[in-house]
C-alpha cells in the first residue's frame, strides 16, 4: 500500500474538523467535504483560529500554523475525493445515509483507497455491505475533541482486509494517536464498556437518588473519571449521543443495561442538548458551567 499523503474527510462538523486538524498537523493534505458549504467554511475558519491560538501559545510556529491551514482544501463535490488514499466519513449517524455515501465514494476513488467510518455505534459490516469492495472498509472511531483525545478505535468489519486496519493504525500513529483494534460489535469498546456509566447515571437521577451534579462529582472525584456522565453528555450533545444510546440498545436486543432514559428524550425534544446549545444538564454562560437553579 502506497504511503498515505492525501486524506479525504467527509462531514465538516465537530469530528470532521478535528480529524482534519490532526491530519494537517501531521503533514497530510486534507480534502474536506460536506453537503453544507457553510459547514466547510466554518470548519476552515475554526481550524484557522485553533492554529492561531496554538501559535500564540508557542505550541506551533506561525509558519507551521499557516502551512497546516494551506494543507486543508475545501472540497465542493464528492468527486474532489478522487485522489485521496483514505477517506474518513464523519457525517450524520444514520446507516442509510452512510451506506449511500460509501457506495457513492466507491464510484469516485481509486481501487485501493481505504474508506473509513467514524461511526460511534453503527455496524462497520453493515456500512461496508453497500460497497462492491467491502474489504477496503473499516471503522476509525475518534473521540471528541479529536486533538486532545489521543485514542482511536480501529474496527475490523467481518469483510475488512486486515491490512486496511493496519494502515489506519499506522496513520493514527503518524497523527499522534494510539490505535486500539476492536471487533465489529455494537459500541465497539468505548461505547460498550462506557455507555453503562451514562445509562446508570441517568437511572440514578431518574430515581432521584442524587442530582446530575452530584453524580458527576462522585464519578470525577471518587471514581477518577475526567468527566461525569452528565458533563460528558453535555460535551457530546444529545442530538449526537441520544441516537447512539438508542442504536446500541436496539442492537443488543433491548439489553436493559443499555436502555436509554426518558430524561434524555425530553431534553432532546426541548433543545437542552448540551454545551453547543448553551444549555444541557448544565447552563453555559461566558464559558462557565453552572448548575441550573
Ligand atoms: P456534526 O453534526 O457536528 O457534523 C456532521 C456533518 O455532516 C454536518 O456538517 C452535516 O452537514 C454533514 N453531513 C450530513 N450528511 C452528509 C452527507 N451525506 N454528506 C456530506 N456531509 C454530510 O456531527 P459530529 O459530532 O461531527 O459526528 C459525526 C459522526 O461522528 C457521527 O457518526 C457520530 O456518531 C460520530 N462521532 C461523534 C462524536 C462526538 O462526540 N460528537 C464522537 C465520536 C464519533
């Protein structure tokens, strides 16, 4: 397999821009595409600001910051992915939409291009089944915020060629991340082992055993997690994490450990989805997290 020099990123939201950031910082050329041209423009602007701040803090030279930005090209059509050696998908968490995208990508890229999905909860095997060459497809599950969360799950679907996962793992190391290989099971590792903390935390709150803030404080200070479940749900945002909870629950045939809670259903419907909305389990004002009255 030729050395990866150009990576395509489809989906310029929170995850896509993070993947673009670490790839460009590692010297890769990045083609960033989104059905929304505004999302691509916003992602490039956010990357510019990120690199400017890193340069101000002395973590990157001004020249390196400029060079990194120059390596991120805005793609205006999927066909702009044609010269990529890897395309990483970070679009909406829906199997039908991801399958359509992967099938369309196969018509654009070369035969040996790797197609990777950043899905949190969907089956890699099911996504790959939309492709003529499912062996080129694997999972590449980064965490939010990508630049700071240095682990990535590399997931082998039932038909993934092992060397595809090997190449993604090697690429992750080039980007300063630690790859962890997982099998294609619902939630892979983190959203399988870690999801229980969210669902149990929600049950503790639902049974009025303790408040959201109390649960978070205990999990942080006593159990040693960097964030409690409600802080984490606010960071991820319920529009992203609620469908993941539902999907994992269904895929494990209604396993009670993974059952979502009406607490998140109601909050999602009401727009109290997390930090990005200014309000979730906490209220965010002037960059500060506050416990609602
Ligand atoms: P987001 O909502 O911030 O961004 C998704 C972007 O995809 C949007 O800009 C949207 O316009 C674009 N998009 C939707 N359909 C498209 C299509 N067919 N073609 C091209 N662009 C399309 O979502 P986020 O948070 O970046 O998540 C993306 C993926 O990453 C999801 O699969 C999610 O489950 C996964 N993920 C999210 C994490 C998180 O904490 N936010 C963590 C790990 C994985």
